[in-house]
C-alpha cells in the first residue's frame, strides 16, 4: 500500500484548501482512512477519519464544522476539504490508512503518506 498526499500550500486566514490522498492497493469496507497533522515543535494529532464502507466521519474538536473528509473509489482517494483556515492550522498534514478500522489511534494506522505542508498566514 502506498499513499500519495497532495494539495498543500500557502493560504490566508479564512481561506480554503483541499488535500487529496491517493491510495494504491485495495481498500476494503472495514478499513478507515484518516488525516493527521503535525505542527512545528508539536506532536502529531488526529484531524479526521472516515470509514471506507459506510462513509461515517469523525473529527477533532478543533476542526469540527470547518473541515470535511470524504472518499471516492476507483481510484481510492480520500480528501480533506479545509475551510475557514486559521494560522493554528499550519502544519504538515499526513494521510493514513488502518486495516483494523481504527478511528483515532495513530499506532493502529499502518500505512502513511509522505505529508503535505499547509501554511496559513494571518
């Protein structure tokens, strides 16, 4: 499995970006895919998760109502629509895949993309 993330960039506060993550290999209904982020000097944190089969979504409190995770099949791609961006959203964003159906625990996401950088200026 390989995950290829793209779509990061520089945006002003209040702006929007959409991140994409293309996944090679098969993605089954029991799997979950997620976005995490890591700001400079901080630990990596969960942003959003989607269940591949049902499309159910789960968000960190800090992005609820501003970000939306979605997925498309064939090719298997997960998106993160980010609206009303704030300077505190500045981070390296990673997509990840769990074959265990994990929602939040980073340790159970076995496949990771390379990260795409998002910078929000004030």
